[in-house]
C-alpha cells in the first residue's frame, strides 16, 4: 500500500511540475505577444531606447523566473525585481532624450544597460539542496558560479555607480538648460 502511495505521489508531483513549467512558459509567451502587440499598436518600435529597455527587462525577468532560488526569493520579497526594472526603464527613457546634449551620457547609458543585463543573467542562485546554478538554471558548476558571483557583484556595483553618474548628469543638463 505504501508503494502505491509513493508511486502516486511521484506521478502527481511530476505531472504538477510539468504543468508549472508549461504554465510559466505559456505566461512568458503570452506576455511577449502582448508586448509586441502593444508596440505595434502604438507604433513604439521606432523608439529604440524603449525597445532596448523592454528587451533587457524581458531577459532579466526570464533569468529571475528560470533561475529562482533563495536569493531571488528574498529579492522578490523586497520588491527589487519590480522597482529595479521601473527605475531602469525610466532612466533609459530620460537619458535617451538627452543623448544629443551630452554624448558622454550615451556611453554611460549603454554601460548602464550592459551592467543591468550582466547582473541579472549571471547572478547565480541556489536552493536547499544541490549545487548553486546560473544562466537560466542551465549551468550547475561550482567553478562557474563562483566566478559568476564575482562578475555579477562587480556588475551590480557598477550599475549602481552608473545610475548615480547618470542622475548627476541629468541634474547638470537641467541646470545648463535653464
């Protein structure tokens, strides 16, 4: 009787796990389709900074969903995956309006975008059991994740510094325009 219950439990948990994966993939595809429809409907494909920002946010969200572990779970509780993309998008949109006035801002903004992607994509995570994992939960190698921790930490720190630099540049350009 216990073997039947164990077998039933494993079958149920396997089917439930597959259903979760299908649901997550379906939601991601649905969200991307809605986003494409929104861009086409409002003719936003000509706004390259907006398009680039949205692509980066989609990639970061995929990394968040597919590489979920305790670190990302704690980040979700602190609302970092919600606040960070909003700040990222607003900063990129505002910076894109000022590219003509400050060519250095364009380079700073592109570095800002690169560090955003590097941070989210390379940030490893882990659960209660097993090794840490990274790159959308595709790599489970301790050497890789050790290096990814360092690179992701450097990219995250650089991202914050570049954000501050851009804000300072925004304030300078606003004062110069008055």
